[in-house]
C-alpha cells in the first residue's frame, strides 16, 4: 500500500519512514523544501548502501498552517493513497512570533487541513493516523497526585486564554489539534478510520548518525545530548530532580505502524508510555557505560536516582498495551543507544 507521511524530516517521522519502507510500503513524504527530501534520500543511501532504490518520493508542503495547505498535494497524489500518517506539528520553542502563530495554528489548522483534503481528494484511504501527545493528556496540577491515574481517557484542562508559557501553549496546541480530529470524525463521518498516537517525551537515537552531529537536537532527544556535554544550563538545573515519562523513538514508530495496520485500533487513542526516567538516571547510565565520558561529565547524586523515579505520575495504559501488543524497549536501553550514537559522531566530547 501507499502511505502519505507528513513532516517526513522530523525526528519521529524519520523512524516511521524507516519502519514503513522495511515493511514494504510505498511512501510519499511531505517536507518543507526540495533540499530536505534530497537530504533524506542521500542519508538513506548512506545508511543502507546495498539498497539500490527506495520506494519513496517527496512532495513539498511549506506550511501546514495555511488554508488548504494539503489540497495541492492530495489532489495530485490522492487517488494513489491507502494510508495517511500525519506527524507534522511544531515541537520547538525558539520562536519569536506569538503562541498562536508558532504553535496553535500549525497544530490545529494543519490537522484540519489534512483531514479535509483526504476526505475530499483521497477516496481510497482506509486509515489516517495522527500523532497527538501525552501533552494533550497531562494535567500539570495533578502531576504530584499519585491517586490521579493517567489513561487514554484523560485530557489536559488548558484553555487558550490560560496560556502563560511556551510549554502550556504546546500542551494546548496538541489538545486542540486532537480535539479537532475527533470532532471531524463525529461530524464529517469520513469513510476512513482514524487512530491517534500519544507519545510521552520521546528518546533514543536519531535515524541517521549525521543528524546526531547537530549541536542541538530535537527537544526531547536533546536531553541526552546536553547531559553528555554536561552543559548543565540553568534550565536543565531546574529539571534535575524531576522525572519524565518516556518512550523510545523506534517504539513510537512501531506504534504508528500498528495503528495503521490493526483495525482494532480504529477510533482509539494509543497512549504509548514505556516508563519513567530522569536526568539523574541518564547521568548514571552514561557514567556506568561509557568510560570515555566518565570523569568528564557530571555525576549528580546517584543515591537519589530511584527516589526521583518514584516521583513519577501514576498511569494505566492497559488499553493501549492490549490493542497494540507492543513490548517497549527499556528506557535504559534507549538512553544508552542514544548516548552511544552521539559519542560515535562527536568523539571530541
Ligand atoms: P520534529 O521537530 O523533529 O518534527 C516536526 C516535523 O514537523 C518536522 O518535519 C517539521 O519540519 C514539521 N513541521 C513543523 N511545523 C511545520 C509547519 N508549520 N509546516 C510544515 N511542516 C512543519 O519533532 P518530533 O519528531 O518530535 O515531532 C513529531 C510529532 O510528534 C509532532 O506532532 C509532535 O507534537 C509529536 N510529539 C513529539 C514528542 C517528542 O517527545 N518528540 C512527544 C509527543 C508528541 P521542519 O523540521 O522542516 O521545520
């Protein structure tokens, strides 16, 4: 079958692309420029030198936020499409415009635009999988309340007029984008089925080693990168004793493929949490497993690791586990693999 993958150049999307090609799908990726598509093909050829050609083409969608952003591409390629994976959405915080322009519009309008275009111009699409987020679910006021259980049914309470900082704006953008999905399904009754995938903070290696060379990685993957260089910026200092819910990027890619393939997931939200980690755990794992980094990077306070992990929220994702059958890679493995990749390409660390 043929899959349209939006935001194909992203950290998570590249792993989805890798999984889809390995499973024999024909992939059409949307990227923001011709160069981005060419770079992906070049990197694939470098990673898989035995493969002569990849069943992969690109289309340009410069900005998913503008009205009818996907119409041109879907009018052109729509009749070929069997599946759509919509991952494109902003997850970066260096913006200088408003929260509305930088986060809310691309997340919400981008989602509305793809659904509308697929309904209109891609009559053979059976399934649309949309990348939502734990951010759509997390109620920050209840983080420390152990009796509050995070499940596939939860939604964060943040409304647009309560947004005060970039993280809240992101959480609101992801909630409203996912609400847009379920409202569309209810009101428009499209012929395709829909599943949403909700990852927590995604960690693990970049698909391409060359991407791990970048000084700053994608927000979630950057944690291991920063700690490996022990640039404990004030921002990171404040995270030192916090715990995070995480999942390996390769598993998140796998959940997207399962969502695409398994009809049991139709109409479901897949809250895909592998476990709890924290900066101290990352420091412990790097110090214990990489002699070349030991002595150069921070040690922190390893006696606190378990206590920090114990502060994590309570969650119950039994619905997702039963529907997907996935067994998650441990976060220890994920952190070690990410650190090994960065040390390989940045030996100067
Ligand atoms: P990346 O920033 O690596 O990927 C985002 C992708 O979306 C990039 O290809 C980016 O293109 C594209 N994009 C962003 N804004 C626009 C726009 N206005 N128009 C066109 N394309 C756009 O982040 P991730 O891989 O982490 O994120 C992918 C998805 O996963 C997002 O939906 C995100 O919300 C979600 N997610 C991520 C989590 C994480 O921890 N990483 C956790 C939970 C959910 P370009 O790079 O060219 O700007």
